[in-house]
C-alpha cells in the first residue's frame, strides 16, 4: 500500500519561500513599470505628427496663420524630443527605450526652428549617431535618415543652393536606397516623390514599385493609380460635366480649340486661383474649364469668382457626379489642383501639376 505523504513545515518553506519573495518583488516593481508605461504613452501622444490644413471653414488661411501653426507644430516637436530623451534616460531598460531614441532624433529634426543653426547642427549630429547604430533595425534608421535628409535638402532649397525639383528628391531616394537597401519604407517615399514628378518620371517610379516584392500594398495602389492616369493620354476624355450655370459640357466633344481642364477642390480655394500663374501665356484659342471636385453648390458658386481668367465652371458634386469624374480622370490619390490638356483634335495630350503648365501646353500645341 502506498502511504500518503504529508510534507513537513520545513519542506513547505523550502519550496514556497522563493515563490513568495518573487511575488513580492513583482508587486514592488508594478507601480514603477506602470509609471514608465504611462510616460511612454505621453511620449507617443506628443510625438504624433499632425497635418496643417490650408483652409478654415471653407476660407483660405492667411500666410501669418499658416506660419503660426507651423511654428506651433515645431514647438510641439521640440517638446516631443525632450520628452523622449527624459523617458529613455529614466527608463534605460524599458522595451521602448530604443524607440524613444528614434523619436528624439526625428522630432529634433522636425522641430528645428527656422534660422537656428545650433539646433539644426545638434539635431543632425543626433540623427547621424542613430542612423549609424548597428543594433537598430534598418527601418528605424531609415526613418531618421529620411528626416535628416529632408531637413538638409530643405535648408539648401531655402538658401537657393539647390532647386526644389523632383530630380533633387529622387537623388535623396537613390542615396537612401544605396545606404539601406530595398525597404518598404523606401518605396513609400518614392511614391511621395512621384506625386511631384512629371508624368514620365512618375510612371518610371510607379513601374518599379508595382514590380517590387518589398513595396507595401498601399504604395502599390498609389503606383497603379499613376499608371492608370498615364493610360488616359492619347485618347479623348469620356466625361460629361454639369456646368455651374446650367447645361452639360462633354469633354469628349471639345475639338478645334485647346482645352485646359483645371480640377480643384472647394476645400482648397487657392487651387482655383492657381490659374493666375499661367493665364497670360495661354494661346488665344484656349478654353479654360474649371472643375470643382466635390463640395457643396453654394460654396462652389461663391468661390468661382476667385478665378482670374474667364472659363467654363463645372461642378462634380460629391456623390455620383464626383465618382464619375474620379473614374474618368483617374483622380484616386491625385493631388489637387491638377491639369488635363486636350489638343485641338480632342485628344488628351498630357496631365500633371499646375507647375507643369508650360510643357503641357507646348506638347498639346505640336
């Protein structure tokens, strides 16, 4: 018969005391860990980037308003950099300590005050140290490197020692590719550059992204959108638009004159005013077509007077009309305002940003 076993008090103490001490230790550490986690949440919140809208209540913000918001955002980034440093200094063993160092470097770069050379130099040194660390994942070092290279090129552009051109930004992308390899984050940046590029350059980048095994699904969607827009060139534009004053304008029937279609968003009235940049250079037989994409009719009626050159005002009202315009013009992921130029034979010869007006008109006039 097997006898029942009753452990002595000494045996119980031998086995249970370590467990009790461990539990006490964990209990003692919990408040500190909780404080660190709360501090990390605060760092994450203050470092989260925010976008600055060019409009407020349907009205364009003044330069002073935009400058004030940019300055405020810069101060918040400076605060984020300091908060991140305070966090990893107080919690060097925390799981998020390394990420806090990344946030410090990126936020310091983004928060560099205009004209503050000392701050910019310190931020650059900080980013250089981080991007050279071998114990940091490539994607994190890439994020810091990109922020640093943005700051460097932006400073050159402001000093007029470099042009704010697609070529310069493409060179940044190529240098980052050489340094970090074929990263998903690199393709995201390449698509950002492609948005500013002429159609030929944008298509080249889009093809590279769609064929990459490393590009993200979002980057591939944006790349395909560029390829879809490019495929419109060489064909009539099959889109009927409702005129603001009544009636229908069929873009497929616009022949025997040069037709420049400016697509703009009522949420950004300055897009409508962009025609001022090129109106004096328009050929005499040019027809300007302003297409308000989305927005309410009263707002479009009020804003259309901002156009300095006469033209046909159309409105693709939010809903069925805007979807039809988006499908016909392949506006998905497109930046507004943008131009579509139809030649005298009624064929779309080019499309792109307002800044490309001269080359688009020249191509349509051949």
